[in-house]
C-alpha cells in the first residue's frame, strides 16, 4: 500500500526534473468566490499536465533489466506524453497506445517527445489488450495511467507541494478540489493532504456522465460509466475507478462534484481571461466546480488544481469565442 | 539614483502581495534553441503583468497625506490595472488616463480593480497633460509608468527573483531577454542582474518601428519613434526612452533586438502550444526574438521574460488560428 513516505520519496526523485508549479491568486476569483482561492496550475508542468510526475516516478525506478526492454502505456494523451518524455530523459524506449481521435496536439507531442505511437479506435477496440500484446511480444513493462503505487505516489507530490506552499503563505486549506478520472491524481493528493492536515477536505470533480467516482463513493463499490457516454473532457474518460486508487479514495474523499460541458467551457474562458492560463477541458473541471457554485467557498481557503493544458488551437479558439 | 539595495528593499515590500512567478522550462524550446532556456512568466503576476511590482512599490511608500489625495496615472492598460489594484489594496483612490482604443479587457479590468478611468484619443490628445491637469485639480500624485526610481526598483525585482531562481537551479544565465518600451522593467532588471552577475548580458527587445531604445543605445541620445508608427504590441508604444531608465540602460544593456508583428504572433502561438501560457503581443517580444533567431542561443543559458498576458479573446483566437 502506498503511503505518505512514498510521496515524500517521489518528491525528492522528481525535484530535479519537474516544475514546482506555483500557487496563484486572482483578485477576480477571490471576489467571485467570496473566499480565498489558490490555483495550482499543473498545465505548466513538464509535458503540460501532472501526469509527468507519476510516469517519471515509475520509470526512474525500473531495474536496469526492465529498462532495457522498454515500456508500453495506453493513454488518451497526457499520460502518453508523460511516459514518452520520461522515457527519453531516462534512455528507455516507450510505446504508447492512443485513441485515434485523441487531440492532434497530444499525438504529435507524444511523437516529438520520443514515444512510438500505436493508434486504436476508442469505441471498438480494447486498448489494454493491445498494450498487453505489445508487452508480451517485447518483454516490456506496462506503465498504467493510474492504478499503480508508484504512479499514485508521483501524482501525490501535487498534494505535498501545495500543502507546503500553503504553509509558506501561512494558510491551511479548508478544501482542495481535484479533477478525477481513474483517480491517480486525487488519491495521491488526498493521501498527502490528509496526512498533513486531517481537517482539510478533498473533493473529486468529474464531468457529467463520467461521474463513476461520485457514484462509487456513494455505493462503496466501483461503479462503471455508460459506454455510450461522451464529454468534452477527453482526458477524463475512464470506464471506472482504479482498484488501488478507489481503496484510498473511499477512505479519504468528500462527496463527488459533477460539472457540465458548459461549465467546463466557462471555466476555460475564466482561466484565459483572469489567470492567463491555457487549460484543457479535463484540466478545468475543478475550477468549473468552484465557479459553478457546486460547493460552499465563502470565507474558506480553497485550492483548485488545474490538471492539464494540452488542447488544439482550433478548439481553444472556438471555446474562447463562444 | 536607484541602486541594488532599493531593489532588495522593494522585494521585501512586495513579497506578501506578489506572485513569485516560476522559472519554467520547455523541452520543445530547448530543442529549438539548442541551449537551455528559462521562461519567467510575468503574465502570471497579479493583474496579468509585471507592472504591479512597480506600482505597488511606489504606492505603498506614499505618505499618509499623499495617499489621502489619491493618485493619477496614464497607461495603455497594464500600468493602469497595476495602479488600480495597488490603490484598492492600500485604500488609495486611483484615476487612470487610458487611450480609448486600448484592449477592452484592459479598460474593464482597470475599472473592476477599482480604478476610475478617463479615456482619451491616443493620436490627437496629450495624456500627460490630461493627467497633470487632474493632479493639479485634486492634489494627487502622478504615478509614472516607468521613469521613477520606485517604479524602476519595483520592476527590478523581476531580475532579482530570476537570478535567485537560477541560483537555486545551479545555473548562471549567460543572457536575459526583456521587452522594452519606456525601459522601466529592463533598467531595474539589468541593475539586479548585472549586480549579481556582471558577465550576464541583458538585451532589450522592441517591436519594429518602436525601436527607440535600440537606436538610442547606438547614438547615445534618447531617440524618438515616428508618431505615425503602428504595432500589434499595444503595451510597447512609448514615444522615447525615459530619462532615468535610459541613464541606467545605456550603461548596462547589450544591443537592442527588434521583432516584427509576424514574429510576435509566432511566439504567441508557441506560448499557447508549448508553454500553456496566454501572452499578449507586447509580452511576447523577448520570446519572439529568441524564436526568430535574433541572438545566438546555442549552448548558452538564456532567460526570457514574458512581461504580460492581457489580451482580448477575439484577437487571441484569431492569432492562434492564423
């Protein structure tokens, strides 16, 4: 089981290669919120999302023998770029199975970063089977997108970092809002945050129709999403919560918050205008929850994690002008 | 005369109210550069530009008697927002004389931040005369956009901060590229950088037809721009270098670099795609100089200051899609 010490160790491992993303304030946001809001912009992280933390944490701990056979991963794009970049930095070959309808910028970046890409049809093919096939053939290690202790520990450095930064500012957050799909980021973050401040609440935010974690937290079982579900948030479309991640999340998280595509777009426009940040749909859900009034923020200190910023220019421009 | 101690004092004064903007790396940028590049994103600063540093540094040092009569400033937008926000934070009334063709977002933000705005025609009216008239009437202090010791010292904290951050990374920059208009940011920055590392070069970057500092550095006199000049960089359109700023700049700066509107747009697209940052035209000139090959960056450590990010959504979208 992953614990706080693993996150501390990951933070030391990651310090030389990651960006310590700042905690940003915005007077416009505080005004709307009627409270104190800090933004943790992981879109500024290496490869444009928090995913680099987990991927590098795992790849850097492979044995020499494992490393020489390369790794394989499946991802809609952010984990893909993170694995490709980590592999290139560590001299490990990477193969990434990606949906053919992933944002072009994510596929291009994965290749530019040194990853070999294998495309598949998101709605008819089984990416796990494809990845396992490649692994069996080449003897390479599969790097899961979320359900692995070293991935969770890596993502948890977001929580460790934001708590230390809050302490530097002399505040303790009352609540932390984090985007959630498979649950790697939020499980690691919650582990760090709740260890350092048990009174702080950590809330998962999901897109409409991909609210598997919200429903799972109610039922206590890992619920699945409808295979026909669609969302603007290409980064947050897993079938259901991870096994390891949900075991942590069911103990540590507050109730799940759910946002619509319209609320996500509104948050992306706010980030452009007031924060000067390029945020992708899946990266904006926590901000969308805050702006959409999904939770009481009056007179509280709230930290919002923006988890990624990889979006095509065409889509970004059209959302900004809506 | 402003000196390094003034910048250190400003940094202490500003620490509780400003964002310590991070130093960002980008593998795409390093690849193109063939060297090591650090980005200092002042578009993430309070009010969306470095201008808040100088404005707050000056307003926070007014006497109680001065403060009670309010302040007046003239600005195309970034200094305006900075003065308005500083005034609101310190309980000082602010009046800002702004060109009527300034980006709508800058005028709206100035009002939202608590500034009273007075609009004028950039090409037929004299903003300094309007501001002085208001000052004479109300007894308020004029807050210059650049040519004042406390403004220069405040902007200089950008240089102090980036040098300290470089030291944390174990590097000394070979060169620092900074946008230049009246010269407040670059004079303060150069003062800090050259005090801490005399071997580091500091280069001013200006838009085509607003290259008054580049020409002044050659002639040794303060040269003026053609009144008919136009540029996409609304933030970098002063008539000529400041008196105080140029006295510093002529001693400390390397040769001026000049970029075209097309190069500025290219840099804005790069910032969107690879850095996940919203940068306004005037804020992107230093990056444009680097990407446009205006200076040798091979095997050197270069710091690029992005000075602001206040741009209308329509314009941003149209540039991204070009």
